[in-house]
């Protein structure tokens, strides 16, 4: 095998290794970026879930209070609801 051909093969091999290393680095950075995005979305989702859970707890507490009022006052609540509904419609 002539020396020139050996040098050409060596250059091609080294270039191939360099390109592979470059592509591996790009892939690694892309994976790191994707992971950062996923972490941010996960934190945002957790914050929203906590907010919704707090809101649901407040609503459940209000419903329990209203149920207690309705149970204590009986039919008078029904009459009051009708009065308010009619007032809102007019």
C-alpha cells in the first residue's frame, strides 16, 4: 500500500473520530437541555397541582359550611335560594 494512500486513510479515520466526538457532544448538550426543560415543566405542574389542591380544599370547606347551614335551617334555605335566584334573573 503506498504511503499516500495510508496517509489518506489515516486522515479519513481521524476526521471520522473527530466528527463522531463532535456529534456526541452535541447530542449530550441536547439531552441536558431537554432534561432542563422537563424539570421546569415538572416544577410548574407541581406548583399548579398544589394551587388546585388548596383551592379545592377551600371549596370543600365552604360546601361543608353551606351543608351545615342548610341542615340547620331546613326549608328556609330553599326559600332564600329561590328569592336570590329570582332577584338575579330580574
